């Protein structure tokens, strides 16, 4: 099971516009499918752009992946108020109740640094991710802290790929599109 693990895109995905230099948190992995969210690709939207009930909330929204890009998802640090969430790992959860999360953010019962929103998600059919892992498209990591997941920087992928050793360091400094180099 890969739930609660991090997928770090390998240099083999360098020409894949969606997943090049992506870091994904896997939130579901079972016999049906695998679901995750791209952590390090911020969209051009903030939460108040997409939903009237979010007026006044200036939280970034990340591109969760290419599947169901009209759907909104969130992950959060453990919160006693969002008890219908699905545990990912340790104190990190996949939230299910968007309206309650917004209400809690507005009332400041949830710190906005403890929640992250996504448009769409990344998904793999049964055994598809295993094939991609076998092809070395993704590197698998369990090494992360919840605060790093919720507050990713634009060098998050570089830091994660460097954790895999010297062989990957050359790729960590490559341009986003090496064809333009």
C-alpha cells in the first residue's frame, strides 16, 4: 500500500507537462484505484475565486492533478472539528466536509497554515501506479513532515529528489523544460 507516501517524479517524466517536477501525496491506495494530490504546483486561483462562500479567504489552490479538474479537495492537519476526514498518515488527513472547513477557517478554529486545497486530483487505475513505479517514473518516499506538505515551496521537488542521492542531483538543477535550454 502506498497511502501516506510521497511520489517524487523522476527525470523520466521530464517531458510530461502535468507531472514534470511533481511531488504527490497518496491519499488512497486500494484494490480499486490510487488517488493523490500534486503538492507543489500552485494554480492561479485562490479559494475565494472559486466559491462565493469563501469570500475573504486568500488561500492558494494547488493543481491536484489532471483528473476531475472541476472538483475541489483538501488535506489538513488533524483537527477535532473535522472528524469525518480520512487519515492519510500521522496527523495528516484528507478532508471530506468542504462547507465545514470553510466555516472553521472563517471562525479561525482552523489555522490557514494547517489546510491545503486542490483543484482536481491525480489518479491511477488498479495496478497502473505499480507499473509506473516499476518503470522508475516515480521515486517513493515516506520521509516528510506534515508542515512541509501543507507549506510547500517552489523548491520542494528539488529538495525531495536530492534525498535520493548523487545520481539525481544533476536533474534537480535542470530547467523546467530542458528542450528550451
